[in-house]
C-alpha cells in the first residue's frame, strides 16, 4: 500500500495539469452559481473563491470569465465605480440552464462519493436508508 505524504497534496496542486483542470471545473460551477444570485466582478469573485481555497491569478480568472461570456453563459456589463470601469457578469438564460444541469451533476457526484466513506454511513447511504 502506498502511504500519502504531506507534500503529495502540494505536489499534485503545483504540478498536475489534470488536477488543475479538475479544479477549474469546480471554479466554473462556483462562478455560475454566484452569477445566478447577483452580478459578480473579478476582484469580488476572486475573494469568494479564495475563501474556498481556490487561488486564481488574474491570468487564470479573466480568461475563464471571458470563455464563459463567449459561450453565452455570462453577460458582461461595464459600470463606472470610483472613476474606474468595472466589468460585472451575470448569467444569461443559457448560463442559468447550464448551472442547473451542473448543479444536478455535482449533487449526484457528492451523493455517490459520500457513500464511500470509511464507516459506510455517508450521505448516499443515509439517503438510501431514508428511502427504505
């Protein structure tokens, strides 16, 4: 059996493009979620994502926002705030539908991986018990 070392997690985060791609999928769901609730802007969503442990540089975040805008998931509105133009984003109807579908997939995944905990009493197991 291979034992995990403390530096394995750091190694994965720093060196694995696949792991980064996985996390960017979660980030996109976060962005869509918050943009369905209220208009978001770069620094604001960066702070929100940071609270969840996602450390995104502007060179990662802004291309992500632009790609969601290009896919017609987000709509940008420029507003002047303190004399500077701030770009706000909110979901389009297509973005709202995309988020709704992603949300269902996330909940399904959480249920599935929760049933695989060590004592057999994860959320999936609890849900099945409640159904019986």
